[in-house]
């Protein structure tokens, strides 16, 4: 498989073809995920919870993200690698550039930051300097204390309109992708239609351009409650690699997620 780039994934959106994203945090799983044809690997700060056992993503540092990004890059077979900028590592545009430099030098191809239109200046500066950015909207777990818990966002008219406006502004500022977490399916569909950049969803219904899941969740390897938007791909697979392959296939052919995995 030749290397997946931003160009590949933008062309998929224009062609109306979906793509799959999965988290991985180490070389061996990165090898398996990319060999299974998953287009993009997310080195998510969810590693704070799934690998470190923290009860939020807030304790994760840039150095930890760089360590896992470098590990993933060594195992990767041609997928595009996205790495999360962790909590408070992009509070100012200067910090954003310094933190992004560390992750790009570790092997990321694109960085992800959480927030709305306040991110526009950082997004522009990064894009101008050659760093593609994905803006994460909706449920932004680094803001869990402000949000008052892990809850669906954009349910009322005001916050839905604000999210749509933020999405357009971030695209204008130079964002290369958007990620929507836990937003009503209809709102996610509306946002996806109103921007030209690829929109990745998680708990955002079936109408986004791409989907992402945390690997441990889709393998059924968890310690707690399974969110509604997760599907266990080990149920019909006889190997982990086959579960990854089926996930990619079901995202591309529109079988996953179904309406039942989304929110109204
Ligand atoms: O950290 C992560 O894994 C994420 C996804 C849940 C979108 O940001
Ligand atoms: Na994250």
C-alpha cells in the first residue's frame, strides 16, 4: 500500500468515499492496524486512560505523546499518523508551535487540538509553517471539568449553531480536518456538508466522512462501561488483524456506524 497523505483523504471526501481511523500507541499495533488497510492511525491522548489508567486525559504530557508517536511511526506501514497535542500544550500559539514541532519530529503527519474558534490563530500559524491540523469539536475530553462530565454536546440550538460556525471558521483558518465527538447525528451531518475538509466522527452518527474508535474499545478490551457508539469487532473475527480489517471495511461501506450508534 502506498503512503496515505492528506491529499488522499481530501480526495476521498470529494469522491464521497469514507475512510477509517483507529487509535494505536505502539509499534506492533501500528503495524497491524496499517497492514489491515486502516487509512489513519490516531496516537490519541486517550492513552492516558487506556495505557496509564488515569481517570482523564489531563495528566498526559507532550513527552509521553512524542514517545508513543515515535513508537507508532516505527511500526507504521503507510497509514497517515495523527497525534494529539495534550492538555495545556497549546494554550498559546507559541506553545502550540513548540508542542507541534516535538510531535511532528517524533513522526506525526498531522496534529489534533481540542477547541473552537479560539484555536484559529494557532491553526493558521501551524498551517502556514507546514503543520496540518485537525480541530476536535463537540465533546472535548481535555475540557471535561468545564463541561461537567463526558456528555453529548450541541444538543440545543444555540450550541449547535456555535459548533457549525466554529467548524467553518476553523476551516477558513487553515484546518485540514475536523473531528466531531459525541454530537447529534443530524448536527454532524450538517457540519460535514458545510465544510470541504474531511470530518471524522466518533459518536457522531453515520454521516461524517470518516470514523474513529479507540482500539481497546473495538476489541472489547475494557475495564469499564462501553459507550453506545462502540461496536465490538472481535465478535465476528478470529484474529485482531481480522477485526481491524472488518472495521475498515464496515466504515468504508457505510455498515458502521449504524443510526443506533449515534445520538439524536
Ligand atoms: O484520544 C483519543 O483517542 C481521541 C479519540 C477518542 C477521538 O481523541
Ligand atoms: Na484525544
